[in-house]
């Protein structure tokens, strides 16, 4: 049995660095996409522009990046040597941030991005679509 435990530890350790690097790099792409989608929606709403396939593609890429980021983050929880799910972790502000606060805030942001995509797809009026996309995505950015 100890051999299996050390083998699992080695596998987790090997997975941790690439997952962390990918998660860290993807955040920049996600923030850039979220900013681009929110700004395109704001300008489209203010200037009464039609909703174009480019707007749709940016929104889809944002949704994919957000959900991929969530999956990478959850994978990091499983393989990270720093994550310890125990009561004492909640007393340490840094551990509490990474265990509870960061996860909660990111799930809320991804939920807002998902709601923006769904509401935007269901709205026929282009001006209203841009407005809803701006409000929901700007909320996720905040």
C-alpha cells in the first residue's frame, strides 16, 4: 500500500506545475476576452449597432475559456500540495482565501458569464441584447 501512495503523490506532483501554469496563463486570456466582450456590448448598446457573428464568437470563446478555467482550478484543488481541507485552514487568512473565498468568487463570476451568454442568445432585440451582455459581463468582471 505505501508504494501506491508514493506513486499517487508523484503523479499529483507532476501534474501540479503544468496545471498551475496553464491556469495562470489562461486567466489573462479570460480577462482580455471578458473585457473585450463587455466593451463590445457597451459600444454596441450605446451606438445601437447590430449584433454580429463576431460578437457571438467572442461570447462563445469567453464562455469556453471561463469553463475551462473552472475545470483547471478544480483540478488544482485535487493535486495541489498546499490545499488542505481541514478546520485549521479556515483560521489562516491565506488558506481561507484559496480554499473558500477565491473558489466562491470565481464560481459566481463564471455563473454570471454563463447567464450573460444564455440571456444574450434568447434576446431578439439587438440593443437589448448588447445591454444585457454588458450588464452581466461587467458584473462578472467586477
